């Protein structure tokens, strides 16, 4: 799921909103800390515009993990000069 989400340039938060699931649930699924129901998988597949079977495609041998998306939250604010 993460591979597809990163290819689509979607944050976990955006995917969660589109699939109507909690963002922490998306995170826990990606880290394999939870097992999804078929209903959740179906909503995530629809939000990602892929068939449900895409979640079961094994990566090619030697394929690297997707790199994290650039941070969008907590961007550093410019420092203000002294007066």
C-alpha cells in the first residue's frame, strides 16, 4: 500500500481522508502493526484508484522501499531578527 501511496504522491493523512479511515490506522497498516478488514482494503484501493489485488503484488527482487514523501507539516519558520 505504501508503495502505491508514495507513487501517487499522497500523504497518509490525504489517503485516510479519501478512504474515510483514521490516519493512524493507515500508518499502522503500512508498518504491519494491524491487519485490515476486506472493507478497509476495498476503501483504500478505491481511494488509490487501484484494484484490490494490487495490494498483494510482491515487489521485484532487489526493488528498494519507497522513499518517504517530503515533509509537509511542521515546515521550519524563518527566524525573526532582533529589533
